[in-house]
């Protein structure tokens, strides 16, 4: 297909456990006018052999030496032909209606540049968890993106390619100019850095879909990531962009840090690290007390789960499950 409507970018690096589920979820899409660009970021396992077994002519493979997720995303976007770009991390998957729903969203709202969906967490084996990401959907400003990242994860967004081009930077690679969308110096959270940079530097409009269309795998490696590394990465995002928008960062950095601590506390709860979760929630409130009244529901839920996580695991699981499934609990309270 010479002119696909949507280019789906799937970066992968040693993802043989997940790539079939991920790719199948794209091939099962009700929206068919797509190309699928699988970017092999120096894999040494059987991932690429699994992809090559698919006869679908819409699948293309781009290979590079291992350079990281941001570089793989950039390579895929630079090779794309679609008017819209949808990114899918190799360990995630989609609802079969995802791309159809996003295209309808764009058609109804031609002013939108980035359309994203709610997400649900998966276990490593693909089993769905009770929790997910149910973010703010409308009237998104740079503060919301910096403090709470409503897009949530790298597999949730579908974007106009024209927006990506506007937000990109021209770099040299091997002496050849190319567009860099995601910062390749970032070890983690290159998507978060891109969202906040785009929100501050362009007039881009972000808007979400409330339906759960993305399934985000919450694996043990992610949950047990070192807290200091995650905070250092967040600080790197700030330091890169603060010279260009000092007043914005002066106003919102403490509150954003508070949200970072709260989210890390939730990861600690998921990893059954009760003492660490308590320490992080204390730091969250200490950093900026505004989190208590700006987002009381999720903050209260995190405090509650932190406290009950000190109970024996069977009791804690029972109480947490009951809280998450309480009929009156709004979807957005099921923690992001």
C-alpha cells in the first residue's frame, strides 16, 4: 500500500515473548488502511524471525544497531508514509477498535493534534489487571502534561504526522540530516520529554478518549526500577527544557515532583515494598501539599493502599481488590 492513512511504529529489542501478541493486535484492527513498521533495535533473540513469518505486505522491518527506544521510534517515524502515526511498544497491545476510534475522534475534532486513550495494565503473561490509566481527557495544558502526563504510556497516542514534524529537531546522524522527534539521549521517559516539550513549544492540542483501547504491560522490571534512576531521569527532562521556559518550571516543578513521588509510591505498592511506598508518599506531600486538594481522589487512594500494604499479603490483596471494584468508584480513581 503506497499511501497508508496510519503508520504504526513498533520498536522492538529482544521482545520475542511479546511481539506476536503485539503484532496480532495491530493486524486485528478494524481500521485496515495502515502500514506497520517494525523497528529492530539490535535484537539478538528470535523476534525478527517471528515477524518474518507474517505474510502481510503491510509489514515492513527497519533494522539498526541497538540505540535505544527513542532512536527506534525516530527511525520508524522517519521511514513512515502515513498521515497519522501510532506508536505501539512491543510489550503492549491494543483493542481491535483502537485505530477506528482514534480516526473518528480526529474526524469529529479536526483541531486535535494528539489523540490518546485510557489504558489497562497487563501482567507479564498477558492477564489483565484491575488497574489502569484513566487520565484527564480535555482542556489539556502544559501543566497537566508536566505534572500528570495524561497520555500515560508510549502505546496510547495516535498523532498527526504534521504535528510531529513541527515538533521535531533536525540532527545529524553519520553526517546525514534527519528529524529527531524523541530525544535519543534519554534512557527512559523519552515520550514524556517529547510531550512536555511539544506542549510548551507548539500550539498542539491534546485530547483523550475515555474508552480503554490500550493494554500496557506492567512487568516486574518496570515495577522494580530504581527510584533514584527514575527521579534522575525526570530531573533530566526538567534540566533540558527549563532554560527555554524558566517561569513555567519555577511555578510547577515542586508540584510535578510531588506527583512523581506519588507515582513511585504506587509502583512500590505494586512491588510489595510497603516501607518504600510510605517514604515516597511522605516525600510527595512534603514536596507540595497542593497534591492533596488538586487530586484528592488518587492521592487518597495511594495513601490508603500504602497503609494497608503493611498488612499480610492475603488481607492486603482482598482489601485492595474490594476497593478497586467498588461499584461507585469512578474509573479515573483506578490509579494511573
